[in-house]
């Protein structure tokens, strides 16, 4: 009676302690787990050799897909940085032109939920946040800046790796 193959297997490797620590640190610094690095090495090794192993589970990495993912990641990050800059400009301009900067409810008979954020000089518009726009904008600046950094940092690390190759 033959057992079905497992979905995944384990591989135990003996390394010197210093080599293991350096490997783990480098993998973590590059935003990957040690297992991800080893799996990638095995996939590349099998793809480069004429190994008769089943290639269905060991496809080589599609660099076009990786590049597209990096570009998308960096684009989302740049949009986030743009939003953070906009929130910062909103908070910085409120003290200089307080009657024109804020969050406004615009009277519109066809749509009662018409709002505007930023600089506005519409007659009859009602400002909703007043001076609270400054701390709220600064908090939103920090949040969007941090999220943008977290989204973009792995893509930048990958681009640095490509540049050093």
C-alpha cells in the first residue's frame, strides 16, 4: 500500500551557527523568511538544471509579474505620499487663510450631502471642523505617510537588490 505524497516536505540542513545567524539576518533584512529564500533557491536550481523532477510545483519566478507588483506597490506608495502632503498643506494653510480652508458642507438642493475639503470660497457654505482641521490633518498626514512607507519599503528593497546584481 503506497501513501499519497504530502502537500509539502521538510528539509533539514546543518550549518555553522555563524552562517545560520548571518543567513537569517540577511533574509530578515530583505523582508523574507528563511524558508522563502531556500524555496526560491531550490526553484531556481531545478529550473536551471535538467532535473526530471515534477516541474508543476516548482515553476521559476516570473520576473515580469514581480516587476509589475513592484511598480504597483511603488505607485500606491506614491499616491499615499501625495495624500500625506495634501493633508500637511491643509493643516499648514489654515492659520494663514482661516476663512477659506477647511471641510465645507455646500448647500445644494439636488444633493444634500455635498462636501468639499480644502480651499473654498463658495457663498453659503458651512465649515464643519473649524480649527480642528489642523490636528485631524496632522494625524492623517502621519497615518498616510506611515502606511505609504510600509507599502513602499519592500519594493524599494527589491529595487536595490536588482541594482546590485
